[in-house]
């Protein structure tokens, strides 16, 4: 799992066009809530190594975060074929995150 969030953002059309499962994570590197989620997210990701994980830096005026109506960080959006299947906001439980992964891997 990368320590940083990508400033370069994919377009919403690129996200909508994804095939298969994917995790889209919105946050920032300086956010304490985001850092608190790192360990449980890494534990859950270890169970699903084949799922692409896109860490996108969010903030005012960032189109992708606004298109998903992100209000708090971190927000994890679990996608299957570009469609949102589950969303977790500020998760701290790796089991909860793993359950959301299971929904997109099924």
C-alpha cells in the first residue's frame, strides 16, 4: 500500500469505465483520520491483493471527490465494474473493510 495520495486524479469517466473490483480511497497525507485507517486498511488489503487500490488526494475544488459527494476523509468507495457497491467513512475495523471487499470480489 502506498503511503501517499495521488494528486493527479483520474476522471469520473475513467472510474466509471473500470472493469472488475477496485477500491477508490479519498483522503490526504496530513489527515489524522486517514493515518488511523492505514493499518486496518492494510490488513484488509492483504486479503485481497488483486484488487486495484487508487488513493486520491481530495480537497476543495477536486472534481472526482465532489462527483462522489465525499464529505469526510478517509472515504473508501468499493467499486465493481465502475459502479459503487459499498462506502465506508473513517473505518477503523479491518473486518468491516474486509466485508466491503468481499462484496466486490463476489
